[in-house]
């Protein structure tokens, strides 16, 4: 169970994309699993939990990852790099998810069958399946970064890597697509402040103006 008394606003404001890590820092697998357990509480469409996490913490495999990540040194120096994967066949999770709901009396078998029909119908559309495989793991990725910060670790999301090569090298099944990498560890150099647009520039209410 995550142990922190930090205010959520403090965590949000303290989280920065850190690219320079203290290579001596390691994260115990029990603690990594704790972070991932909290990460997995992120919301997902139909509660299908469209994500898998490939944790790369072996020193030799970090070196293997380095050229795949276009030689970004942080994948070597960070305690671990998380490959966030999206499930193109997440509809197959439905029976397990909704079977539990039926078992505990949250829905009827008939309601489950109707819902599963709708989900499987939606997954006949490959573009819809792809969109869900990107959208939902991205929610979990943000949750991972906030949970890691609450635990005192720094992170950086990365979109710059060879998706085909990482799939081949790390034996990722065709069912899953690499969405992003997230490095995690302790900063060796603080991230610089980045400008943010004011709310007035990024927000419209009810309709766009101007």
C-alpha cells in the first residue's frame, strides 16, 4: 500500500520530466510492484484495463534499449524504464472483468452478455481498438508518474524510440503496441521550469470563440 501524506497539488507541481538520473539509485521490485499496483487503479474504457507494463531494470538490457531509444542516456542511468503497452484485444479481458461483477451481484448474466456484445462489436473496428489501446494506457502512464513522484521518484515520458525494434527485441506479442517509455529513478540534475499557457488560452466554455 502506498504510504504518503503529500497533497495531490504538491505532487502535481513537484513532478517534472527529469532527463538526468543518479545511476546509483535502484528501485526494489517490491516497491516497483507497489507503484504499479496503484497505477493499475487508473480508469479505463469499460474497465478493460488495456495496459501491460514491461519493466526494464537489468543493466545489460538497458544498454540494449539505448540505441532503440535513439541513444537517450536516461534509459541507462534511470533505475528502470517502463515500456507502456496498449492492448489491441482488450475486449478479451471482458469475461474476466464482468464475470467478477456477476459473481458479486453487481450485474446480471444477461446484462453482462449484452455489454460483451457491445464491446466485441466495437472491437471489430480496428481503428477503434487502436485508439483505445493508446488512450487508456496513457491514463495509466500519467498515474504512474504521479504515484512515483509521491514515492519520491522522478520520471520522464518518452515518445522517441523505435517501436518496431523494441517489439522485436523484447519479444512483445503482436496483441500489444508500445505507447511510450517512462524512465523512473532519482534525479541527478533538477529539471528546468517549463512555461505553461494560461487557462484563458487553453480553455473555452460551451463553444469556441474567435
